């Protein structure tokens, strides 16, 4: 099972600015513990980073902000720096859903969900894939009991597919 993980609006409020400064109450990755608790019954669950942090700061910086237990679950990201600058532009114009579906297709992933706040107006998540999305509220993320309950339900559902 693979979980596509956004950071901003999921693990902390969506109010992070360069240079990695949270301009909201709380701290970076403040909801990591909630994610760890939800994933605890699923030791084989893997994470794929679907956060702009990888695009902007690089995978090493993104990984360095995760707790050790979450870091060990990461198997990659939806963003992999392509050869040549001409390949960067099309990826940056893709919606989060398109980035995830590209990764799902290329890697033949059958059991997956995404955790995201989809804060940008251009983000589109097709209705036929709503069961694959744990949609968080951008100021609360996984600090919200409803988002945690939705994540727990979706994890149980894909565990038995």
C-alpha cells in the first residue's frame, strides 16, 4: 500500500514560506505524530512524497524534516528531477492529481491513497478517484479528528483490496 503525502496543509498548516518558515501557530511537521499513529497498524505502508518541498528544496531537505519512523517508510517522490530544464516546466504545470497518477501508472501501483489539502485553485481531483483522497483542511491538516478518521477508514479499505 502506498500513501502519497503532501506536507503543507497536512503535517502542519499551509502557511510555509521560504526559507522554511511556518507563519501560523504551531511548528513544522506538528501533525507527524497523528500520521504515525494512523500508520502504526500498517507496517508495510509506504510513503511517496507528493509535496512541492521536493521540487523547491530537494528530496534530502524534505526527508530531513520527517521523523525517523516516517522517513523509513519513504520510497520516493512524485517529483524526480529530469535531465534538462525543458522537462521541468510540464511537471510544474501538472495538477497534484496528474503528478500522482503519473507515478501510479509508471510504477504500476494498485493500492494507494493520497493525503492532501489541494489548496490551489487549479487543483482538480476527479470524482471517480474521490475514494483515494484524504482531503485535509489547510489550516488544520491531520490535526483534525475528521481527517484522521477519514485516513483510518481509507487505510482499512485499501488494506483488504
